[in-house]
C-alpha cells in the first residue's frame, strides 16, 4: 500500500484530528467514508478492522489497523515537531489527550452529535442537559490554562492542541457558548492560523 488509508466519518471530530494532522504533516492518505449514522461501522467487514466498531481507524500497512484517535496521533507524530521529545513535555501532551477523552469529548462531542448530526435535540434533551455542566467544566479548565499559555504544551503547537481543538471549536454545535471563554477563542484563531490548516468538513482532493 503506497499511502495510508483512513476510515472516517467526515463530520467526526475524532476523524478530523487525524485528517488535520496528516494534512499538516504533508502525509498522503486515502479517506474511506464510514457513515456511522447508517451503522456502517457495525458491519462484519468494519468490525474485522476495529472490533470496537468506532471510527477513525488507520490502516498503516495492508491488514494492519490502528484505532482510537489520540493513539493514532501519537503514532503518526512520533519523531516530529507535533510531539515533544522532552520527557516531561511529552507526558503533558498525553495528559491533555487523556483529559480530552475522559473529561471533554464525552460531554461536548456527544451533545454535538445528538443536536447537530442526528438532529434529535428534543429527543435527547434530558441527556444533553446532564452533559452541559461537565462540558462547561472542561472548557473552564482549558480557559484557565490558555489564559496564560499560547498553546497547551511548551508554548508550541502539538497534537494536544489538535486533539482538543477538534471538538472545542465546534462546541457551539453542541449548545455550548464559547463567547464566555476569550482565551479559548483566541487559541482557536491561533490554531486556525497554523500552516496547512483544513476545516472539519473540508473535502480533501485525492492524493
């Protein structure tokens, strides 16, 4: 296989992390759309690639698959400017990746999925309300840190920023008001100003 193959759902923030990183690294890849709203990630064929039935999945070699967006980013960024070599800074990157998956994504991303992708805000109203305060708590944690830091780790752009940017910059699509977080809004603009930036639903030209 000449290029990497990414199994992905275009509106997904988790898939977007990988698309953005690969594009900014200048690495060619083929994107294969897997529509999770049509249960395409639950077919026997897809489950043979990731038994957990979730996207994204990166085929790094023919028949060799890697799942979990943040794990994929660590794999791809090894030995690059996107992942610090310094032991402590590297651990800080991992700290933010774990924070994103445990304290951020379950609230902000899930609310966005129900409201803006499925269009079922009324049906999931109670669950969305339960996720609101934990989601805002995650944003407050980020706001406090970014109020005196340019980026999340080491004052430079890393996969920690990509990971948290993915769902933070579209948090409004999940009912979260970002205007009360000026440091986050400024950071979002800094991320968007990085070389080779692409938007979350940008259809990329085939390599």
